[in-house]
């Protein structure tokens, strides 16, 4: 078995599915643990993986911990092994805590975002200073299977949550507002929503190779429509609002992770 997955929910499942799709793992080489045997069998079957019981997960060499942070305290004694290597994607659980509770120095902490489900996560990675290179590489490849990966100091993980974790909600608000604007100027709701979605999709794709300012300048021709709209956005301090939202969300992530809650 190459990997034991503890917590095959939305995020653990998305990462497992992505790694299998990318050919990094064969589903049959992955074990899925859940304390309830029926649930364990169902989750394993969903991914074509192997169900793991308490003994199986206890002896796993490599574990992806993807339960809710609140469940970690009860799961840790079961999976803790000095020699084993761990990747955790639990929000707010530090590498120091992971290492202490799991009794291992091979610990990588990852913070993916919602995009993992569609192969478009931006994942932050940090690790215990003694984590061997091959364990770090495994974690990197695991999350590269569902998007991009950035090595981020742990002190910036809450800020990461503010931008990459909460960002999809902010972008969704923008999408909804663009669609409302479309309805306001006469489109039906479905068309307006599709236009807004395509605008965001095209912009995201173009930003893979262009600086945002370059893209904006290209669209905003002299005396044209886009620059007229941009002036309105500036009047309403949209940039400030978004920057402030990131800061506020980062502060909130700091409070929640300090209190041991999921973000
Ligand atoms: N969702 C995100 O966008 C996101 C982003 C970044 C990080 N995360 C992190 O990902 C983790 C999981 O979040 P999620 O959204 O994927 O939650 P989720 O869908 O509820 O997944 C948690 C899974 O863990 C299972 N589980 C509960 N207790 C368990 C135990 N003792 N042993 C093994 N499995 C157990 C649950 O099974 P049952 O359904 O039977 O309870 C469920 O399948 C959290 O720590 C969160 O901070 C999530």
C-alpha cells in the first residue's frame, strides 16, 4: 500500500481522485480508513481503493490526514508511528502539533483550496525541518496533481487561507454581481450568468501568461467602454474592498486556527 487516506471526504477525496487521474497513484495501492466498517467499505469502493481497518491504518508507512481538525485528537493515537510519514491538509494544525501528536518528524502540512475538486487548487506546503526530501517530493506531486503548489512559511498559512481559501467566495460574489449587472442591462438570468462565468474563465486562462495590469490595459482602449467601467470601480473603491476582504479573512483564519476550529 502506497498511501493510507484518513478522511476520504470532500478534500481528501478530491486529492485522491486527482492523484489517481494524474497517474501518481493506482487506486488499488491506496487504503481508506474510517472508524465505521460500513462507511469505510463505501468510501473505499467510491474510489476503487482498499478499505483499511484500525490495525491496517496503524501500520501504514505513509498517511494523508484529511479529517476535520476537531477529529485529529481522536485519530492521532491510532495512526501515530515513529517511522511513518504524514501529509496533513487539516486547516490550522501546525507541523509542530502534527509532529508532537504523531511522534514523527516526517511531516508535511498542506493547505489546498476548493479548486482541488476541479484540478485548479493553489496549495500551500510547509514541513517539519527534518522531513526528508522524498517525503516532501511526494507531497508536492500529490498536490500538483490537483493544481499549483507553493512553498509557504507556516507563519503565512492563515494569510494563505485569507486569499486562496476564501478567494473563491469573493470571486463568486464578483461573478454574481456581474450577472446581476447583465440582468440590469437586459439579459435573461441564464445568459447573464453564463456571460459572467465565461468572463472569469477567460480572464483566469489569460492570466496564466499575462500580468493583470497588461490584460486590463489591453482591454481598456482609449475613451472606450472598459476604461469607463474601471473608473466606476475605482470610484466605488473595489480594489480597496477586495484588499480589505483578504486582510479581514486572514485575521479571521488566525483566530479560528488559534482556537483549533476548521476555517
Ligand atoms: N473543503 C475545503 O475546501 C478544504 C480546504 C482546505 C483544507 N480543508 C481541510 O480538509 C479537511 C477535511 O475537510 P472536508 O471539507 O473534506 O470535510 P469532510 O467532507 O467532512 O471530510 C471529512 C471526512 O472524514 C471522515 N471522518 C470523520 N471522522 C473520521 C475518522 N475518525 N477517521 C477517518 N475518517 C473520518 C468523514 O466521514 P463521515 O462523512 O462519515 O463523517 C468525512 O468523510 C479539514 O481538516 C479541512 O480543514 C478543506
